[in-house]
C-alpha cells in the first residue's frame, strides 16, 4: 500500500504544487482543527477553521532519524477570550497531542484527496507576549504554543536522578538518598 494516492503522487510531481498546512489541536476540552486560509475548509471529512493568515508555524523542518524537534505555533492579534484561556488553562494544552497535516489542491484550488499527517508532537504550556504600541498602531498580542515531537524525553533514563524518590523506585526500601536534601548547605571539616 502506497503512502500517497495516485492523484496525490501526480500532484506532488507537478511543477506547481498547491498545498495548505492544517493543524489539529487535541485540547482537553475537545479537538480544534485550524488552517491559515480564509473561511472554513472541508478536507478529509472534517471542517477546518480559517485563521486568515494570523497563524504561523516555526521550526517545522525535515529531520532524519529519531531526533527531538521543537515546533512553535503562533497566533497573532488574539481576542480577550482567547488570551484569558491561554493564560488560565495550562492544563488544557499541557501534554496533549498536536498534529500537522498537508492538504493538496488541484489546479482549481479544490481539495485533492485527504490530508496526510506530516508531524505529531506534544504541546507545552503557552506563552503570551505583547509588543509595545508604536506610531503605526496599538500593541499586538501573540500566543505562542511550543510543542516537542514524540521523541521528546525519550533519552532520559527512568529514575536516573540521584534523589530519594528515584532511588526508592530502583531499589524499594533503600534509604541511602533520604538525607541528601539536608546535606546541600552543610559544612564539613576534613580531616576531623
């Protein structure tokens, strides 16, 4: 079974490729599907909300091999409701999946086949920034949502720190690291 359909392979081999980036956020309260175009787009049996060019994806690039990659999703000119949600609802996004899809279009800008997944990651807490008001206009608020790909944290050794909890995870009943936090500021005289 081929990864692309015959129509998609033909469209990708053409000298002009018409494509849109679609993003699916699996928030705790529900799934939200977005694309950076105007109006709603129906692709793959799903409806994708248009963000009229106010969204951006930074750091999405081809990576060969199992390497952790950080991607940041940015939304500019946010309204008060979205700003309040981003500031208050970290649990809404923390550790949730985000998937980036590509959707091909034909010469008449009609969808060609279903969108195919390009990248999947795990969302981190959002950051909100605000630019200073200038001569051209008011300040611009931006929400940045970082995400790490699925290889994030895979190189960490489970229970690899020298803490009491990790030591007891590896060796139940061991009390060797129990006093470690109390020894940090202690002065020792050598030799005694």
